[in-house]
């Protein structure tokens, strides 16, 4: 029996096996020590949840656009530095969470504003100082947490005004 969940702790030993498991819906990388995610992972067309926790993931390639069934993308406490603009092409994405690590995210791509079904957007403990106005176009957004970033009080107020229907968190 093969589970639809896959937990990866040793990337190299799992790469070939993972590429053969096209039915996977969830992949969790724990303690990954990689700079760039191998392109084989973006052939997992049924993937709904992709998580990276407690490791070194510096770069997510533009091939993330191929994960058209992705509903949840979580990066937590890694050395993560980019979100490619192509993430805006993932129309089924409902939850996007980036919790900062050592060298955290500094920029939010404006293309996230194209994800109409996004409900949860969390950029916590990063080094972000600018919030793209395009993201205010997301009508279904229910939860926005920008705590631990570098927004001025003036910027925080502007962001709150962009989202009058929800409580924006900055703590």
C-alpha cells in the first residue's frame, strides 16, 4: 500500500523514487539541505500540499507553475530567499505561508494578487518592507499575517486599509 503522503529527510536517496510516484498529493521536506528544488518534483501533477521545514532551501524555480493542483505551499524556518512570480499562476492555491529563517524573504511578488482563491497569506518573521497593492485584489482572503517584518507604522496602516473586511496581523 502506497500512501499519498511522502516525508523527505534525505533528498538524494528519494529523488528517483519520488519521480515515479505521480499519485502523491502531499510532500513534506524536513531538514532539506538543498539550494534549488530539483525539477523532477514539479512533474508531480497531483500534488496539493508542498512543505519545506527546518532546513536550507534557498531557491524555488519557476517550474512551480506546473503544480496546478497545489492548494497549500508552506516554507517554515528555512534559509528561503525567493518566491517566483510564477506562483501567481497557481489558481487552486488557498494557503501560502512563509515563516522566516536565517536569511529570510525580502520581497513579495505582486503576482500573488492573481490567485483569486487564496484564503490564507502569511509572511511571518521575514525581512519584508514593501507590500504590493496588487494583493488587495484577492477577494477571498480571510487571514493575512505579516508579523515580524520591516513595515513602518504608515505602511501598516495602508495595508490595513487595503483589507477592510479582515484583521491584518503585524505582531
